[in-house]
C-alpha cells in the first residue's frame, strides 16, 4: 500500500513537472499535427493502387499506425530527459538519500514517461474522432473500430519507448548524443524488419512482439488478405509513407482488425518487455552518484588545494608546504595583486573595424570550444575519413565516404546554439557588447569550419578535378548542416532534436541519394545546392531572430 | 560616472510584481544591496546587467538609457550572476579566454589580465585543470575572475560569496574594497557581514520597493539607543520572542543573551552598540509594520 502511494506520488510529480512546461504544449501540438497529416493526405497508407474506404476502421488503423510508428521515434526524444532533469535540478540527490531502490526509481520514471506518451496517444485518439466527425460525416462512426487500433497499438508500442528512454538515460554511453543517434538506427532497423515481412506477405500471425513492435506488420498483413480476396492479382505491395507521388485509384472496404489471441498477447507482452527494460536500466543507473556518473570520462588528476593543506597543517616547519599556506593566509589580508588596467578608450569606443578583427579570436574560441572533450580516437577516425575522401575514387568519395565524414561530427554540431542553455553560461555571454550577433555568427562560422575540415578531403578532391558542380553541392552541404544545427539548437534549446532529425534525414536523403532531400549533394542527379544554400541563410536568420526575440523578452 | 535607476518596475508573466517603481542613484563606491529572499534583488541585478528588461521606468548609464543602447553599458560591465555555469571541458584559462573574446577584448591584453586575475582569485595552481572537476567555490572564483576581465566601471556581483570558504570570503571582501575606487560596485547579498565589511552605501529592498538608502554610519546612527541586551533563561526565550523584535541570541553559561530592538528598553536590559544587522532588521520590521521611520527613509547617501 505504502509502496503504491510512493510510486503514485513519484509518477505524479514527474508528470506534473513535465506537463506544466510550455514544451508539453508543443508535443500536444505535434500529436494534433499527426492527425492533421492523415486528414490532409500527408501521411498515406496504401496497398499498391488500393486504399481503404474512409470508415472508422480504416481511419482508426491508419491513425493507430501513425501513433505507433511516428510517436515511437519522436516520443523517445520527448521523454528522454527524465533522469537528466532530476540530475540537473538536483532533486535526484534528494531522492538518492531516501530508501527508494534503483529498480523502483527506474520503474517509476518509465511510468511517468509512459504517462506523457499516453497523453499524446489520447490527443491522437481525439483527433481521429474529430476527423471522422468533420471530414467524413457521411460515414457512420464506430468508436470501437476507430479507437481500438489507436489505443492498443499506440500504448503498447509507446510503453516500450518509455522504458527504452530510461535504459538509454541509465547507460552512460547512451545518455548523450551517441544514444540519440543510435536510437534512430534502432528505430529504422525495427521498422525495416516489419517492412520486410509486409513485402513478402508472409506474416504468420504468431507471437512477434519484437519483430512487429509498431504493429505495422500485423495491420498490413490483415489488409493484404482482404485486398487479395478482392483482387487475386494484387502482389502484396504496401507502403506507409510521407506524401504520395501517385494517388490511389481503387478502394476496398476495410472492416477492421481481427484481434486474434496471438496479436493481443503480442501487444500485452510489450508491457512485460517494458517492465524488464526498466529493471535492466536499474542495473546501470548510477543513483546520482557523481563518482560513478563520469566513469567513462577521462580520469582527472587530483590536485591538493592550498585550502586543504591549510586544514591539515598543525605544526609547519620552515619552508614546508604548510608554512607556505600560512604565508598565504597572511597574504589574504594584504592588498590585492596588481591588475593591469585596460585602456578605457579601447573598451568603450571600439571601432567597427576592430570589432571585426576581434571576431576572428571569437571564432577561434568557439571552434576550440566545439572541438574540446573528444577522445583521441574521435580525431583519428575523422582524419581517416578525410584521407579516404581524398584518396578514394571521386564517385565513391562523393556518394559514400562523405556521408560518413559528415555524420561523424553530428555531436559537435548538435551543441551549437544549445551550449549556453545546457551549461548556464547565457548570463555571462549575453551581458557582453553586441553578443547576440557576434557570438551567434562566430558559433555558426565555427560549425562551418568543422564541416569544411571534416569533409575537406572531398572538397579538395573536387577542386583538384575541377568538378565545380560537385564543389558547389559540397559547399552548400557545409553551410547547410551547421545552419540547421544552429537553428534547431537555438529554437528548441536542446541538442537531441538536431541529432534525431539530422540522423533520420541523413538516412533518407544523402544515404539514399534522394533528390530534394540530399543536402550533401552526393550525386549530380540528387544535388540541389542552390536550395540548401538558400535554406542555410534562412536558418541562420531564423536562429538570430529567435535568440534576439527571446532575450528581448527575458 | 553615474547610474540612475528611475521608477523601474518589473512584472513577470503570471503577474508577479518583482520590482515596483524602484529608484536609486549611484556614484563610484560599493553599494550593498540587502534584502530578504524574494525581495527583488536578483531581478534588479538582471535589469542593470541588461539581461532583463524593465516593464516600466528606465536605467540611465551616464545619461544613456541602457534599454535603448545596452552596448554602452555592456562594454564597461562586469557581471557575476547568482547562478551561472562553466564549460566543463575547458580549463580556467581557456574559459576566460573564451569570455574575453566574447567581450571583444584584445587577445594580448586579455592574456596578461587572465594571468593576473587567476592569481587574484587564487586559482593559478589549477589553471590547467578542466573546470568540470572544480568545486563550487572554485567555480565561483572563476566567475569572479570573468566579471573583472574587462576592468569594468560597473561591477555587479550577485551573492558573490556563496560557496566560498571563510578565507576566500575575506579575500573577496578585501578585493571588492580595493576595486571600489573609481568604479561603481553593486554587491547584492543577504549576508550582512559581507556588506558591513565593504559597502560605502547600503540599499535595503523588500517586496520590490526601496526601504532604505543610506551610508552604513547613518543607518547605524538611526538605530543608536534602540538596541538592548538582556539575559533570559531558555524557558523565557519563547516568551521574549513573542514580545520583542530579537536580532540575535547567544547561549552562554549564565543564560541566553538576547539582543532586542525597540524604542524602549525591556526590563533588566542594557543598551548596546548597534551593528548593521540590527539596523537592517529594524528597517525591515518597520517597513513590514507600515511604520515610516526616520532611519528607513530613502534619504540617499
């Protein structure tokens, strides 16, 4: 009884803390947008030429899949800050001093993550009702057929997402940007495994909680069966995509999912998986022990401070460290050491040209700041990719190696525009003269430098062979990526949104050479350098405008 | 060199009024800004540091409105916020070099200045150590150093001695006194002893309004003859707390020595010399009671 109350209070407090933030409204808006995307045809479920008749069963299934597919990606980044918040607010240290076990804590955090994601599913469910009422008023509404896929697929998939977020936060190596990027690959892998079964049309209807954790395979396989009955020539083609180049020409009557025992059990098993993941997280959770929190970082040498020496000095002998500290104490009451005055005129009436000159040291400082904190092997890999870009055949370098070379510094770019908030240095920086434009532009320039250096092998290669079209595409990529990072960082205040979006975009666009999405210009056919260069300018201006407005309204 | 705060108000989202028509004029020297938690000190500091904008009123630096032209003040401003962070992977020198670049300082001059500042705040030995491994007090000293980077004419320090050990606190107080010659220093704190040691002027703020602005001497003078000390038993202490305004209690072998503030002496009490803590409490209590006392009128120093 007592444990139940403690669990309730922990989940409640964490939940309330989140939903009372402005960012929660944005997540709700995102849920509504997903509903709108279905309504407006931006998210399309199709089986070759077929789509379902707009009844409750079809709408419920589509929105159910939207929830389980997209919210498992976006939702992860929305809730992956639960333990971090306790660490930052230092509430964690208070909790660590209570009898709460690690397993209990990670389980409660999983539940509060789930509560937040469940609200998003709830908003999506309401959106589905609204769409049915206002967009398809001719169709009779069947609440069971409409809501059961949304709630069952959405909730069972998102409970795993909630637990995975806690597991990632508990593992030091996955806590930061590496985890944010790896999760995108993990999500793509899970979707791809389900998609393979859809393409083969060989879903066996058995227990498959892992292979089909979004539920897309289960839904599609039942839909495929119905279309087969209608059209024996149908070849199992199916897609669930953003937009559609060719409108569907045929419709079929989708009567709704058959909730087989295997399907229900598979979904129920995901709750057990979530509990197991949350308990697994407890094994790695450091219980806010600062000594364990940074175990993977470089060990720092301990320096005995003079203040500590003072405390242990009882009978100092002349010339001993303790005697030195006593001399220190006496210095403490002596006048302060001399400070060389700076020229006032130099400070107050710095001309525009001198300010421009001093922009370069600021860029240098921003660049050094961004490059700090990496292990030696990070630089080794970056150097290897640089050489590979230079030494590989041009086609391989442009379409392959550069894609890796510009994924490698993603964690450097993701800090752009967020560092001041992450480390609470904003008040120190923004009280400096002309800080907003100077510092922002310096940060951006440092980001472009990172791109130019890490992808420099390809840039030089293209220059040597006088491939100016390729060079223009490379340059557009080099200015676009940091611009995207800066804008997202400044606007969201968090690095994880760039890390997630960039990785997903990197996968869809440059890796698959999709035109209009290939910001690296990996092939001549997929390159749209002018558009990305223009987008870079707009993004930098947006970042500037956002920061200026935010500081003006502080 | 002067700083004029004219009828400044600040209302946050949600309607909380943090400052209400606050006015104050400052000239070179150390102003100790005293007030209870939530009085509006940090809001005032943020406005003066051009971080936050006032809802009403204006702040003039040498006659120029800092809301319209903040860079005029920023180029001569040193600001140590109450809460600030550092970049954990940089060492103290690198972090100060970074902030010197942000402030637009010349590289050569700032390098020399950084060495001197690190010596000043007693961090020379650990200057190459990543800031992530610094204790709270050491980070605070880095904060003090960065505030002095540009040799500021206006130095604003918000709770600067928080986290410092007693030795470093004394060191910092001495530093503030030494720095105060040709600049305006605003020291916001709730530690009265810090103000007692350094301030040439004192402003007392409560609920966003100015309660008093005077020299320490005039504040003490106004409360002269209103501070009493008597000895009571532990059992009588609670009763005394209910009857009188008590500024401090000290347990000794003969009982509890109680300092009482009041116009008339309690029975058996003797008059003692007032200290700044007595004056501060006297002003605050009279302000809360709605009594406009001579000692606490904003007469200006």
